[in-house]
């Protein structure tokens, strides 16, 4: 190895290299990547120790001429997602390493957990973002969708246990700075506290040098989505199977608690599930529309008018493009008569 820090993902049966320095590597088995290193056995032992007890290791090898250094990447729930590894001469000073963050996406519930470092790496504002119980959409940049983000949304709806994904994308941080972020993710079934199995994608992200300008996105469908923006209407992508919120295309609807600040209350009123089912059936003939009660800021419910189009995302994956606005007086009157 060229004295770069290696980032190893340790969520499967064997550690795999996912970054060399800042450069993304696509899940290369560590024993293959390091096969020519004479200290391979000691390296894998040190990685296993750090993955097991989260402790950093500094271990001399080769009659003390070389040293192994490790650092753990730990999620909010205490699971070790990765191990940072450096091997070099005992007299050398390790190069500055990137600082990976750990992310967990519960794809069953549409919620996320991000370490503070992961939030920073993603360009989010640590002063207002919570780390646990986050909406999945809170981890996605607000605004125009590019192909990389479309791949993540497609993965969130179609991935299976054992699937892996890695990508690098350019985005804009909350402060307007252009940043570039790499990340890797692996999905697996995990037992939930209620005894059910949830599909969880565990990930790591890290910053890399950003490009001077974003690459143009020539995809016509995504350009059409961008051009449909209207004042007073707030658009987002949703998973049509679960109705989990995936990504805001416009500034979020200000009257709904989409972030989940109110604990223990579903996003959509339980009595409105028949409306959701009816809207799903309407897709046969075109867009669907209905009045829904969404979880309100501070508790209670806020009534919205929603229109949903079934749109092609990538490959065989479709999502719902939902447009939310306040209802008109006539719509409010019809709703009051129906209750």
C-alpha cells in the first residue's frame, strides 16, 4: 500500500476496501487488495480487533520497522461500520486522513440515523439536524435530482439483503458551498425491537475534493421534473409501496412535520389510509389526487391537497412524484361534509 489510509468496510464476513485515501474503491476484499503486503496476517488481526471492540490499534510489526494503525467508524447504535487502516515505517508520520461518518437507513420505516460526522460530510447543518429518528428524505439534498441521487432512491425501493452500492456525487451544502461526497452502503435484514425484521442499509460517507462546476444533467425526464416547479406547491418523491418520503424537490411543505419531531405519530393520519389506497388505484388511468391529513408541526394534523404522478426513476423502478399544497375553501368544505 502507498501509505494512504485505507477505509475498510467490516459489515460482511470479511473486510473489504472501499476507499484508498479519498478515492472510492468498490468493495475489494482486503486479503486481495493487500495480498502482496508481508504483514497481511497482522493487518487483518488488527482490523478484526478494532472491529470487535472499537479500540484504536497501534501495533509494531516487522521487527519494529513498520507500524499498523487503525481507527474505528462507529454508528450511533454502536455498530462498527468500518476501520481506517494505515501501515508504514515506524519513523513516518501518517498522512492526514479523511473523516468518514456512519449512516443507517431503515428502509422498512423510511428513517435514518447519522453520526455528526456523517451530517457534516453531507453538507448538513449540525445546529438544526438531529442524528436519530431522521426522515430518509432529510438525508437527501433538497432540489433538482441528478442521476446519482436517482440511483440511491431506486436502491431504497428495490434493494435486497446483501446488496451493496457505492457512488460519488456533487452537491451543495447548507451554506452554499459546493462539495463532493463519496459513500458506500450495504443492505441486510436486522431484528427490530418489536421482533420483526427490518431491511437496513448501513453506510459510510466522506468528503473528497469537489469539482469546480457540476456536470450537466441531460436526462429529459429529470429536466421535465425540474421545469414543473410552481409557487405554493411543494413536490417530493415518495415510495408508492410504503408512501415513505424519499426526497424533496422544492422547499419542504412548511406546515407538516415531515422530519418526525413529534414522536409516536405517523406521518399520514391512519384514517386516511383508504384515501391512499384509492389514489394507488387511480394510477391505472393517470395521476391521482386526494385530501390527506399529515402530521403537523407541534402535533395534531394539517390538511393538504396532494396530487401524485407515477414517474419512471431508473431501470424498472418507479416512484411517486407528489405535489402538496394547501386545500382551497371548496375542498375544505367537501372534506368537512365527508367527515
